[in-house]
C-alpha cells in the first residue's frame, strides 16, 4: 500500500485542471447497460472506483474496452441480472446498477451494499421507488431480488429523512426511461451529476422533462440507442483544489470547473472573505490569498445547498481560520472521521452532535495521520499542505477512489507532496 508524505508550509501557484467527476462517471457507466448498442464514454476519471465499476459490468456480460486512460467503450449486448456480493461490497455506489437492470431486463439481483465509515447508507428509497414502478422486491441473504416483469410508469416521491437521494434518483430515472407510460418523480435530486445523466439518456433516446429541477416527468420508450458522452468536470475535486489554495494562502487557477456547479461553495467563500475570480470563459476560477478570511457557519444540504462532499475540506480550512466556525452535517451526521486526525495536527475542534465547532488557530503541526474515507483523506492532505513540518498519510487507497493523481496535481502547483511505498514509512510509524 502507498503512503503520502507532505512537507508543509509551501505556497502553491499556477493552474491545475480538474478531472471528470467520479459521481457522474459511475451512473453514466451503469447507464450503458440500458442499451444493447455500443456507448463511448470520454473524460472518464482514472480512479479505482471507475475501474471497479468496469469490472462489475464485465462480470455481468458487457464488453468493456478501455480505449485510453480516460475513454471507455461499453457494449452490453446481453447481460446477466446479478451483481454479486464479492464485487458490490467493495463499492457501495454499485447500487446504481439497480435502475438499469430493472429497466433493461425487468429483474435484478444485487447484493445489499452495506454501510461505510460515513454512515449506514440505506437504500430504502431505492426499493420503495422500484416497488412504486410495479416491481416486486424481496430481500434475502444480503441480496435484493427485484421482479419487474410488471414495470410501468407511476408517480414516485423520493424524499427521505435527509432530503432526496442522489443515486436513488439516478436509479429511478434509469428504470423509468424504459418503463411503459409516464413516470413523475417528486423530490428528485438535482445534483449536476443527475442533470448530466439525464442529458446522456436524452442522447440515447429517452424522453425526460424538468431536468435540473426536483420534479421530473419521464415518458417511457421501448428501447434506447448507444451514444458518445463526455463526463462533466468534478465539482468536488474543483472545490478541494480551491480550498487547497486557500489553506496555503496561495493564488491558484482551477481549470475545467463549471462555476454554476459550485454556487454554494462560492457563496460561502465570499462570505468567508476568500476572494475568487471567475474567469470570462466561465471555465476557470482563480483563488487569491485570503489573509483576512473569517470564520463561517456551514450546513450541508442536498444540491443546491453546500455539498456534504466538501464539508471535511472546508473544516480543514477553518482549523486555520482564527475565530469560531461551526460545520453541521445534515446529510451524514457521522461524517467527521477527519476530526480526530486533525486534532492530532493541533487543530482545536469540539463535536456537538452533528456539528463541529472549530476554534481556528494560526498553526497546525505535521503528524502521522490515517485516511479513513475519501473526503476525510482530502481534508488531511489540505491540512498537511499548510501544517509546519512533515505529515505522513497512511491508507491513501481511500483517496485513490475519488481523486485522480491528486498528489501530482498538487506537485504541479509547487506542493512538496509525494506518494511513496509504505516501506518508506519511518519505522516508528509502521502500523
Ligand atoms: C451520493 O451518494 C454520492 N455518491 C456521495 O458522494 C454524496 O455524499 C451523496 O450522494 C450526497 O450528496 C455518488 O454519487 C456515487 P444519497 P448517495 O442517497 O446517492 C439517505 C463521495 O464522497 N438515504 O443522496 O449514496 C442517506 O443515508 C460520496 O463522493 C436514505 O435514507 O447518497 C443520506 O443520509 C460519499 N435512504 C442521504 O439520504 C435511501 O434509500 C443522502 O444519501 C438513500 C439515501
């Protein structure tokens, strides 16, 4: 396993380009199962989660060819309806295979994904949705079995305890596009990744109205065609890189980002006096040094609210922003695995239920820390970039799930960060 070593205190400068969005690529790859024709997907991020989804599609019978590091060709001429435990348990996002299997095959046998460190990750809304589309659902021995021979359009309400469900919305859309009749989805998620999935499905022949809103109307069609589609830029990676500039008091331009995808972050950065310039081409944002940035309150909400996937990174920045900040998690109340590790670096954070109260200081000290989940790992990288001294981050396979060569991107901006084999760990840090 690899580790990351960071020598902190180095300001960044220059321009960095974001990769394709992991959370768009996964449902996009799943959606290729909806047609027996070939699909070519471009700008796919080179991530372990993506390679994993490709492995599952191959296992299910699709022909999956990687044309280059960021382009895949998938042809699901005939596929099996089972996504097995030994594959699904390693990536809970494989639940987004449910919709395509229900739509294309009228049946699905998918291992229940289980939870992860940020929370239980239930799929009750997914299952309620397919039942409302006329399917029979049975859960046994850790698998969900769906008989959708009677699939037909219907009214679906997707609101749950924490608002809508992103992959649940993706699943219902992918089932409904091939369901006879009209499906109306109320309280649909409207994250940019869902908007992009709808645009891809339209390109394949789907009929969807209300794209980008919480209310979708879908007219089912008999079949969908193959397509060529490009994965949109990763708004969470863009936000992570922007916050890396802030925490190191640097000027950095992030290229490829769509400002309209991160309005909540931009608004919060403005409130916190973290100056940003949206370049005229609307595809580059320059972050400027923020010496007098101020503490803020952040509450994570479904889109267009502040994204939960940027909470850990913003919290890292607040540990070096003098004053009291409060970050409240409304999506995953336990999503604070980064806090104990930031405390080891000298941060001052107190947990109050789903809120972290951060007393910003003016220094962090580098330390050996442990990655635990994807975005917590990113928060530790940001903290390491700004900390005095050396930070070693172990278990960085968490990072590799959602960031393509993050250390190389940061190196290109001047950061003293490197990926090393774990044999390079100082002996006193060996697990
Ligand atoms: C997607 O997960 C993202 N993953 C997550 O990104 C992201 O944090 C999350 O949306 C919220 O924005 C992908 O797109 C692959 P949800 P998803 O269903 O779809 C509850 C990252 O770091 N819920 O929108 O699984 C759930 O417990 C990852 O890139 C139910 O109660 O999230 C949570 O509290 C992490 N019942 C809330 O809704 C359900 O049936 C939002 O979950 C489904 C969800």
